[in-house]
C-alpha cells in the first residue's frame, strides 16, 4: 500500500538545499517522520503523493528528502477531468534519479503556466524557460534513460530538476511577484514552521 506524504511548503529550508546524489539504489530511504522504504516503493509513494496533490511533478525535497530524485507524469489532456482519479489519466510517467539537463534549444519561452505544489495557490505565466532539453537519468530499476522534451513537458522536467538544486520557479521572476502574493507566502511560511515544529516533537 502506498503512502501519501505531507508536502513541504515555501519557507522550509529543505526547499533551498542542494540535494545529494543517490549512490546506492539498494539503500533504504526515509522521509522524516515515516518508516524506511526501498527506492522503488519511495517512487510509488511519491507518485501517489503527486496524484493526491493534483500535480504533474514532485521532487524528493518537497517531501523532506534531500536526494536527487523526482517523479513526473504526462496526462492525456492538459486539463485532467476532475471526476476521474488522476492516476487513471496518466499517459506516461517517469522516475528520474540523479538527472542532468542539457539544453537543446536555448530560446526562452513563456508559453505555459508555472506553479508548484510547495506554493499552492500561486502560479505565473511569465516564467521563461529554454524551449527544448535532454534529460539523462537513472530510473527506479537502475536503467540509464534519455528523454528529449520540448514545450510543456520540457518545462515540467526543468522545474523538477531545479528543485534538486534548491531553486524555485519564483527565482525566475522579479521580486514584485512574491510581494504581490505576500499574504499567501506568509501563510505558507507559517504552515512550514508549524510542521517542522511538530516533526521535531515527534523525534
């Protein structure tokens, strides 16, 4: 049975931490506050957590793990149907371990909306990202994979890869963006502090 993990929100220090490579795929991983699990189980749990939050991608630091791993899914439509479970609308998905990004087309575009599960209630149409990339990664079975992507899918993969270097999409926007959303930001920071305090008490 899969576990749905709590999300880490804006203001949590782990979202600004550069993540460590996974050097042993057989090593158990432990999300703070939960039991250790095998990497393949972690991948399944991350997918379920992503579906539960109605997302297209989720990076390990967003659940409190500073490791270089993320999951992402392409759905059959850009606007999934709300009355059908998100997991039933997946066209394809990937589990990326130790990913690297190479730019294939450096033309900056703002053709799709950027948002983040760690900043719910916020999004922007002004985030510029390269149009096409190549993602090289290891999957949960230890296989080396290469993914060439453009457009929206390229943006998703770049967004999740950024998380592994402690970067958020808000870093690609002027300071006025956070100022315009200061109430939401303050609420997220408050939630983040409360969760970290509760987690410390459980230790």
